[in-house]
């Protein structure tokens, strides 16, 4: 179009002389000059437009070239991305397998001071007992409704690392019912819990579980241990790590005030007798019973359990073969044998009102001896005790929370009668199980949640726990079903204990401080 206009303008210029001659007048010449000037201006404008158009075309060509370069680079990036995606696809199956595992745990360092006075005047003291405990939890799903849960634990005293001798500094050797719960002389990592849950059986709110059970630190122990969640299935009076199974069913009451409920049948083995030859056979010791969460809401929990311990043995198998081979002779109990059964029932109700937490609980135990007898008295002319002996316990506790300050203050009291039996060798009181005490135990404690910054895990918390326990024993043999409980304030019983070389603890004081981190 521009070229066409230029040609027309040129033709007009060439025709100007002939037009002038033909016109023959000065006015016509003036008009022609004006027209020529106008055409010249138009020509300059056209040239300027052509130059601008040429510059614009050059910019477009440059942009097109850059765009081509970018498209080429983009194609290369897409190719690299395709290769990366293919590589991710190759590795995704392994990642999916790894991501199913959830790992979390806790570490506790604890310092204890312990002082005890025995019946015949000895003073027993450990001024500094340091312990470290490390636990690693794991959870993983195999299928939509099948999951595995486990926990490994290391629990040792400072300055002890030995393959021989009595474990740590306990009052009783380590056996299956207190392993991972008693400070040891090695840093070995033991399996504390390992079980599989099959949930939603037949599409119902029903489950089956089997393995090494979560049966330590049950309610209401979580209150003084600084946990916001229940730590085990059975109540703390049944503090015994064992292998077993359970079948349960859950439902909702349909009322907010009652929340949810679940009931379980539980079975476990406390002692495996091994192969028998028909001479002096010893039966396995088993547990079986019911566990019922009557109601559970955010602020209230009511629970009851009732079980039988069948074919109690006078002493279990110990981890140390030397102790196991000689314990019967050293203790005066003789060969290992069965003594009878124990029926055990306990209940707890706990609630929270504003910042005050509290619980009320109690327990009842009844021995049902066989010919071997339970609570036997060596001085009795009638032989093994065949009577059914009833024992009772009361357990109370409160804790007040100052959330703004990160502080909790608690106090507990428990009482056990003459024949009270708590099945609690897996207790967390270092020396003596306070809930097995035939007498009274008073405890006060405080928990300080440390200001350690933003939590990087839903499990994360760090706190210090400081506490004091005072034990007052009325009867000997707390937690033991072999010997008759001797009245520590009775002169005749004291004489019998002295004749047998017994010098049980009459009172004890324990101060502890812990540093605990959950992650």
C-alpha cells in the first residue's frame, strides 16, 4: 500500500510541468507549489511510517526469536519433568511402604532418693539412684482394618552395665511380669509391647487383638505421669506386662453426658510352665476376665474390670538362670508349684471440673487356694492355708492445673488391707509398688511444662516432675501371695518374723525428680 502511494506521488510530480504550460497562469503555479509541498510532506510522513513499521517488524522478529528459544527450553524442561515423574513412579511404591510407619517415643531421666526403716531397726538408704528410660513406639497399617502397634524400651540405672548378677537395684529379680519396667544393669532394648488389631470385624464396631499387651500404667496413672491420654487398657491395680489376646465391642450411648462405651474379653499368660514329664507337674498361670469402659466423655471416665488369675505359682521364671535355679532353696519356698487362684475386681471414676481433676477408685481381691495353699503360715499346725482371704484397697487422687503457668499440682492417697493383692509387678515406683501396699501411701507431686518453643510434633511435650512418697506398712508381704501377712505392730507376729529371718520395711520415704521429653 505504501509503495502504491509513492508511485502515484511521483507520477504527479512528473506531470507538474505540463500542467503549468497548459494553464499558463501564476495562480495555477502557486497552487501547484502548494500541492507539491503537501505531497512532499505526505512523502516524509510515509517514510517515517515506513521506518516505524520497519522498527516494529524488527522488534516482532526479535520477540519471535526469543519465544522460539523459550519454547525450546520449555520443551527440554518438560522432557526433564517427564523423566523425573517416571523416576518418582518407580520409587513411589517404596515411599508408600515407608510412609505407612508412624514412629514416636519418649525419654525420661529420673533421680530418686530412697530411705526405709525396717521392723527390727535397720535403715536402708540409696541417696542417689539415677535411671534413664527410652521408649520407641511404632504404628503401621497392613490393610484398612489391620494395624500393628509396638513399643521397644530401654531402662537402666546409671553406672550399671553387667551381663551377670541381679538386675539393677530392685527388691525382686527381673521376670516376664516386670521386664522393661524394672531398671536393669544393661542398655538392652526389649520388646515392651507388640500386638496386632483387627478392627471392624464383619463390618461391626468389633475388634480382635493379639500379642504382648498394653497392660502397664493404666488409669488413673496418667494423671500423675503428666499424660493427657489413657496409657493402657486395665486399671493400675493390674500393672503386669503379659502376652495375650482380647475381643471387644464398642458403642455410643446416644447421650453427650454418657459418651461412648466398650467392653472387652481379655486373656493372657503370666507364666509358661514348659514341657512336663508327669512328675510334679506345674500348670501354666493364666489371666482371663472382662474390662468395661462404662462411659467415656471428654471430661468423665468410668471403668470396671474383673478377672481371674488361675494357677498362681509360688515364684516365676527369672531371666537369670542362676537365680532361677537357686531361688526356691534360697527363699525357702522349695520347688516351683501351683497354689490356687485369685479373683480380682477393681473400678475407677475420674472427672474434670474446670481446672480440677480427680478420681476415686477401689479394688477387691479374693484368694481361692488349692491344696498348696495361699498366704501360708509356716508356724500353723494345720498346714497350708485353705481359707478364702478377702483384700480391699482404696485409691484417691486430685490434680489442679494452672495452664497459663504450665504447672500442675497433685496429691494421692491409697490404702490396702491385710490380705490385699495388687497384680502390679510392672509398677513404676522403682522399689515398691505403692498400689500393692498393705498399709497407707501418701504422695504429692508437681509437673512443670517447660517453655521449649513451638511443638514440631503432635506428641511433643517436655516437662519436669517432682514428687514425694511416704509409705506406712501395716502388714508384711505387700504384693506377695505366699506367706501370711504378718502384723508389723503385733509382738507375736514380730517374733515369728524374727525367727524366720524376715525384716520387712515398716516405713519408707522416696523423693524423685524426672526430666521427660515426648517426641
